[in-house]
């Protein structure tokens, strides 16, 4: 296909969307070099996928530009060539680290190798060949997923083109003579609208996204990877901490130097079953968590997992109750993981030895975070697919502390697709807790009792069972959706390996929304929706009830506006608060390539929960984020969060502060980059600085050099002081045998 430089789509003949298309591929006619030039002899006679549909904002209409995909293979790899026709002056492309391409143009394949519409690989590339890979499961995307594959791309006179090689050793698929894969090719084109084009047309009345895919046939006599992978790493570091941790002005003590060697290993037992282990792992390359404002939050904060060992395959452990929270494995000395994805089901297990184990104690109106000693955890999960968009699953977790005490959970869950648009979800959980017999661990918790005064909050060796239940009826369709949920957690329900911050509750939540798509010159989509909910404790006492109307607008120019108001009546610490309100407006815009961002402003009537007694206050909350691209290789990402609350009678301040964070990224080459994160937390009066140089040959072969510094006292008399310093160098190399 030859197009003019404008990249306009051809107008030959009427357009018809292709539902469930098929593509038959054949072996490559010769060698293919991945260099972004689609002129190798191996591309001769390759299968061609074209006829893409615009699935958003258009509803399976002809895109304004054309797209072609060439597909072939040899005994070791799958080869893809993408030709994205466009005006090259409009193509958005940035030199970024892998998995940071989502604001650019990008193109790729979504590949369901088992053809069961349960999970799929997502492999995307921007016009410069920078990769982004994910795994989608049940409508959720695992951003931490990584595999080894090759890509190169370049911007041309008629748009851009990309070459991709995916080794079969990096994929998991059935062991059979001929593969039959479900797939679609996908193109993201952000302009006045964020336009998405798909080879397989998407039915908006089909809630199972993967069920819309087409089929790729013809890949014969190939095998998935069965190799051994070793991941040794060497880390050298120097740290300096406060002489007295309780005194920020005590000064830094003597520096501690050390060198650590760690080893990771992964072996594919079969084409769809692998075992992975790590000994003495170090995560020095992991960026610190962005600070969250928790000054008025009585519950523990959730932070996403960033460590590669626990990120990979984490979707297998996800259920509606967060019974597995891998960050509860805080400082592992050794860990092992088994994952299997096979026809009809999936299996997962991990075990870990933790040197410094955290613990979350959930209660009716608060949670308590404790730091304990050494522990051993074992977690196992099995999920059986029983048809389109339906499954049955089981989960078991067990954690045992060296100094006594244990926590175990057993869970069953399932989902059944009753009709095309109707789905039933359920989960039942039983927990067993044996407390440590050491009240010093809970010295700061308070002398309280729970479960009708049957148990104390102190660790005094008590043993008890708990339970939790979830049920949901959901409807999803082109014009209307509905979700009715019931949640219950007993006062004794805990999850030693999970993230459960509240129990002793029964909760009913109803949500419904209508999807209007006028696709006018200015307004693309309007979604009015409403949430109604009520919460009791297990003794039948009403704790909270609220109604939350909301409307979402999607406008031209990649602009989204959301307006929401919530009215709530809550009973907290024995007092009734009947005038809780929150008015929130959010505006986000991605129209400009060099400047994207958004702002959320809330005006609140809220409970000052940490006061004794608690009282109502009035205040504001502001969140601002932006992405600036002054150069194709430089990205600046500032975020700002502000929260304040004042007494309603005399306007006196209850709290007032902010967190400012700036993440700067300079990409020298595809492999080499420099990152600088600076964060100031006004609530803690603390400044952190984190520069990091990275060289990534692939997702696993990496060189890091960086340091972190913490400072305190900018709002205090005198000069600020340094409270923490760490310098580190890490080299990690992937060996495939």
C-alpha cells in the first residue's frame, strides 16, 4: 500500500468493520534483521493484517489513516512489522525508558496464546522503537510485567514503521503441532482525540474485551522456552544514619560500607510452568514511593509493588479481598515462586523468608501498623476457567513468626457469566489468627477490646477464627451498566499476608451509570452515574451511609472533566456527624504533546479524626500533576498535593500542608538514562533527593549508580540538617542457558 505523505486513509470501496478476523501466517522466506528497515528478504510473502477499525472515539468506523502489519515466523521467533501511515510532523515520539511510552503514538499486538479469553500479552512500541509490555487479566493490566524481545522503529515520510522480534522462549503457549492464537493488533494515535484502532473490531456490548479478538493460525512446530535463566547481581553501598533515631539533630553517625552478592534463577519446567528463586535480593534501583497525605487517615496506606520478583505474576494472586499484598514481605532473604499458565487454568505459589516483617491489625474504625521480627510465608493459588469470562479459584496463605504467632487464610472465589451482559461474582474467606504472646509488640496500640469485648488488642496469645464474604451482580453494556455489591468482614478477620485495614463491617454498595456518546464537535462522551451505599458494623449499628452523584465529560482536545458531590452521615467514635460533604472537580488534558496534566480540587466538610474528641472541619484538597517535554529526550513530571482543614466555628487551623514532588528523566540513548527525583513533604518538613543513572541492555541486564539524601528542618529555626544518606552501585546480568 502506498499512501501520500499526509497519511490519509484510502477511500477505495465501502468500509466494513472486521469482527473476529483470521490471519494465516507462513514461515519467513529468509533472514530478518531487526533494524526498523522493512526490506529484508524474510518479509517477502508475509501475511498482512489491515482493514483496522477505529474503536474509540468512533464505533468501528474507518480510521482517517491506514495501518498494516506483516507477520511471519521462524523456528525461534515471531516477527512483526508495523507500518503506521500518518503525517510525520504529527507523530508523537519520545526517548523514554521502557514502559514509559503511554503518552506517545504506539502500536503493537495483544496476544492470547491459549485462546481462552482469560489473559493476554500486550507488546507495544513507540515510533522510536521504545518498548512497553504488559499483561492483561480480567480487564486489569499488570504494569510490572517484562519479557525479553527486540524492536526498532523510525519515523518516515509517510508516518512511522517498527520491526519486532519476539522469541518463542519468552512466551508461554500450548505444546501442540499448530498454534491457534487469539489476537488483535492495536494502534494508539493521540491527536485532538486519543484515537484507538484495532484489527479486530470491538463490540461495545461485549463486556469480555478479549472475546472480541481475531485468530492467528499457521505457526507450526515451535516450542515455548524451556531454558534456564540466571540473574546474578553485585551491589556495593555506603549508608549513614542518625546517631539517635529519635533526634533529627543528632547528626549522621559513622558510614557503613558493604558489598552484597545476590542470585536469582528461573527455570521453565515445561512450556507453561516455571519456577523462580532469589537469594539475598537487593532492590536498590527501586524508586521511593511518592508520599501520600495521611494526616487525617486512621487506616494504613496502600503502596504499589515495585520489586520485579514480586511484580511478575502478581495478577495470579489477585482476588476481591486483598489477601495477598506482596509488600508485606518487607526484607526477604530468600524467596521462591512457581507459576503455571495452562489450558483451562493457572497455578501459582510463592514462599519467602522475611527478616523484618510488617503487620497490619484491622479494627472497626482504624488500623495499626506494627513492625515485627522474622517470619516465613507460604502462599498458593489455583484458578480454573469454566467458560467465557467465568472461573472458580482457591487461595491459601500462611505466615508464621519465629517468636511465636501465625496467621492463615483460606479463600474460594468465582465468577459466572449468566448472560452476555450479566455477571455474578463471589468470594468467601476464612482466617485463623494465633497472636504472639508478647504484649510489648502492641504497647502503643491501646488497652482496647473488640468482637463484643471477647478479645483484647494486645498480643497476649489469643487464638480466633474470622471470616469475610463478597458478592456482586454486575451488568455491563453499550449504554448502561450496573454494579450491586455486598461486603462483610467479621471483627476477627485478618490477613497476615494481605492488606486488610478494616473489619467488623457489613456494606451494601449500588452503582449505576449511563454511557452517552454524542461524538459532537466538542462533546465526545457523557457518563452520568450515581453511587448509593450503607455500612453497618456486625452488631447492626449504622456506621456510615452516603450518596454520590457524578458526571464525566470527555471533550475534544483530549480533555476529561469529572464533577462529583458526596453527602454522608457517619458515626465515628460514638458521635454522629450528619453534614459530611465533598464537592470535587477534576480536569485533565493531553492535547499538547509537550505539556499534559490535570488538576483535582475538592471542597470538604470532614471529620478531624485525630482530635479528641473528633469534630467537623471545613477545608480544601488540591492535587496537580503535569508532564512537560521540553525536548524529545527530557521529561519533567511535577506533582503537588495540598490538604487543609479548619474549625467551622472560629476558623482556626487544624492542619495545613502539602507535598511537592518532581521527577526528571533525561534519556541519552535507548539504554542509558539519568533520573532525578526531588520531594518535599511540608507535613514532615522533610526533603529527599534521589539521582540515579541507569543502563538497561534489556529489562533484566542493568547497571545502576545513584544515591539518596534526606534532610529535615526547613521550617525550623537554624539550618536544615541531613538525616540519611545512601550511595549505591548495582550491576545485574541476565544469563540464558
